[in-house]
């Protein structure tokens, strides 16, 4: 695996380099936007799964619930 030997010192070095390149304020915004994107992706998947479940219901079942 590519990152098998990645330990704490290496992660700290990567974080320091990222802070030097982007700055502390931008790192926070990047993390926030990444979190929002992941959350939106998960909600989209859940919505699609719910829609597929609704589409798989038999016609009689959906007709009886509308009465």
C-alpha cells in the first residue's frame, strides 16, 4: 500500500507544509468546504436509495395507500 509507512512525524511535516503553502485561514475553509461536499454527497446517495426503494414498490401497494 502506498501510505503504509506514514507515521505521526510525516503527518506533522505534511501539515506544516500545507500551512506554509495555503495559510491557516485557507486550510480551515478548505476543510469546511470538503466537509460540506462529503455531506452533500452522502445526502444525495441516501436520496437516490430512497427513490429506488419507492420505485420498487408494487403498484397495488401504492394504490391502496392512496385511498
